[in-house]
């Protein structure tokens, strides 16, 4: 893999590498700011977790980028929350279902529950700004509360590695955090 950019500390630009074996000749690595713009604009994501018996679990959900990381919510009794309680490793994926254009992104890392009310307020604000009043939460007592949808746990995925799959001119980029 050809290295194109070094990262600094967490929260800065990650190391960016193009994988030439999975890329068209002449392809270039996708810059992290381009990937981040794609993630911030995406409406639907897929979360992959592992069940306690080792089977995979994938589900669509909404996600917001806050404090240099993606965040998502789930009900306390939902399968993804139960999976993360026993194994925090997960993958958050977004992109298009088109073959000839677009950019698919996967972000790997551990998911950690957010319980700080100030951080939860920032997450609630991001949901409202991105998804509108149907996703209006209040933050209190270490949880997010929705007037009609009940209580939600918030999780932060701390990126360790991310992959970008550019289409059209195919290029596979890896970012290491």
C-alpha cells in the first residue's frame, strides 16, 4: 500500500493509503475531508455488530458526526445494544447502491455508550439539525429521551480504521486513526 499522508493525534487527519491492488490504474486515494463530508451528509447507515453467540447482526440506522466521531442511538433492549454490551467492536457503513459512481465508507472501531449529559445535548442537537423534528431528543440522566419514541442510549464509535470505496474510477482507500 502506498502511504500518502500521515496523521497527528486523535481528532486530526488520519493516515491515508491507497490500495493499488484494488484500485484502477491512475486512481488516487480519497482525501479524508472528502470521506468525512460523505459521512456527515449521509442519511442512512448500516451498523454491524456481533451477537453473543458469534453470529453477525446488521441493521440500518441514523448517525451523526459529533466530537470527531460518528454517533448513533438505540433502545436499551434492542439487539444492537445487547450485542455491544458484550462486544463493543462494530462497523458503521454508508454509501450508495450504485456501481458506477459514489463513495462507500466503512468505519471500524469500538462503540462506547455516551452518558455525559453535555455530550448527549450535542448529540441531540446534531440529530435535530440533520434529521429534523422527528428526531428531537432531550438529554438527561445519561440518556436521550424522545417524546414519542421513548428512551434511547447513545453510542460513540471511536474510529480505528476506515475504508473508502470510490466508484467510477475504482479506488480503495484506507484511513488509520
